[in-house]
C-alpha cells in the first residue's frame, strides 16, 4: 500500500512538473500577455470562425487542414477571447507525450519510478526545441508521434 501511494505521489508530482513547464514555456500560457506567433493567431481565428458556423474554404480560407481547424474550434469553445483553450489543449498533448515517453522508458528500465522521471524528457524535448519556441498547437501534436514510437 505504501509503495502504491508513493507511486501515485510521484505521478502527481510529474504531472505538476509538466504543467509547470508548460506554463513557463508555452506562449499560449496565461502567464503571457498575448501570443505573438502569426500561425497560432491565424489558426485561432479559423477555429473561432468554424465554431461560429462558417465553412472552411468557402467563407474563410487558411492553408492548414480540418484537424487543426477542429482543434482550434475546441480551443475557442473554451475561450473565444484568450488563448486559454489553446493552452489547455497544448497541456493535454504534453501530458500525452509524457505518458508515452514514460511507457517507452519503462521498456528499458525495470524500475517504474525511474521510467516516470525519465518520461519528463519527452515534454522537455518537445518544448525545448527551436520549433516550439513560440508554442504551437500543431507541434504539440507530437503526442501522436510519441504514441507511434511506443507501438
């Protein structure tokens, strides 16, 4: 029972670290006044338009596809005027990356605690790259890549 409680505490601490890392590094974070990246602003406008009933490529045009439109539409349902919704989706993706990075580490290490700590490398590398410098929902779709790496 004590080992199980210790494991739960470790996982909660790791999740809090991922959320803390996200707060500091992602420009959609509530800690930032605005999101300076043009792509994120354009896609958020597309998501709001889609959520308002506009039809992509007929009423409004953007170069990316329906998956991104849908994700930003979900983000606009959370908040139409701020990037909180984008931040929530980015954090969920970072947590998925952490989960699969932990699972991949568990394939190489017998100790689950070591695997849980090493799982932080996944989101750390994700937000630490130059490609994620200003944050980007599409880059946080690395959760799909981490899932594919695991299987």
